[in-house]
């Protein structure tokens, strides 16, 4: 039998040794890596939804912070909202008019000049417990010897004509003047009949002269 001649037909050739290790049904590792662990490709839309949720949470947190910021503590703003506290002073002067505590303004007036330039206000106040106080606010007068706060029934006349009026009629020396400037409070003795006492003077006993005085009228 003659020897078979070599065939030039590629179909008759055996499998290519280089292809022997390939799995025709498999995918390359790069494809597995792109597809993810479950083999499904990433969903671009799903990624956008996640980003949208994150943005929504951030906006929601910002809105929440803004709402919390709008509820500012009035105490931190420095506004108490209480007029009676602002009108008081370090000596415990009551409010300018009747308040929730039951304090009542009876009489009030502005100081005018006598021997010395004098300004400020005087108030006669009845407290809720029945005590009465004479309150001087923003007093500004000269310093001097032997000064008293004197309640009187005399009419106040501005200038030199009114300097010596407060030795006449009925008068009561409430107390020595605490100071020639600022707010101050004096307790009026319960035995004092204030009816008819319509003026207050910063009175110098040594020289029998008024530094300044205020007419007291119903508030």
C-alpha cells in the first residue's frame, strides 16, 4: 500500500495547541471585572439615583439646620423684651408706672434749676406691700454740704425766686442725699402724711437754699 501524502487541507489538521486551554464558553477576566461579582453590568441610572438620594439628604439637613437657626434664643440676642427691667436701676427702683407686681406711681415731676443747675426726675411710688418710696432718676446737680431730700407743700418757682421757699409751710426731710448724680431710692417713713406734699427739693440745710426742685403731679 502506498504511503499517504500529506494533506494541505486545514480542516484535516488537528486542534491548534495554542487554543487548547481556552474555554469557548467563558469570559475573559477583564469582562468579569467589568461586569461585577454577579456578572451584571453596573446600572448608570442606579448610580444617579444614589447620588440624587445623597443630594436630597444634604439639602434636607441644610433645611433642618436653617430651621434650627431661625429659632434663636431671645436671651442670646440680648433682647429680654421686658421694659420694666430696663427702667429699673441698681438700687431696685420700681418701674415708671403700675406693673404686674402691684407697684403704683403716685406722683412724678422734672427737676428745675435753683442755686445750681439741676436735672432729672422725681417719682413718688407706692409698692404692692403699701410701702412708699421716693425715686430720683438721672439726677444731676452740684455737690455740696449738708444736702437733704425734702418733700414740701410749696409751689416750685424756677430760678432765684424759688431758692428759699422750702422753709415755709409743711415739709419733711426724707433722708440725706445719697449722691449728686445718678438713680437713687429713698424709703418714705410710714408715719409721713404725703397728702398735700407736692414738691421735692435738693435742700442745703447749712445755707438754707434749694439746689433744685421738682413739682410732683399725678402720674
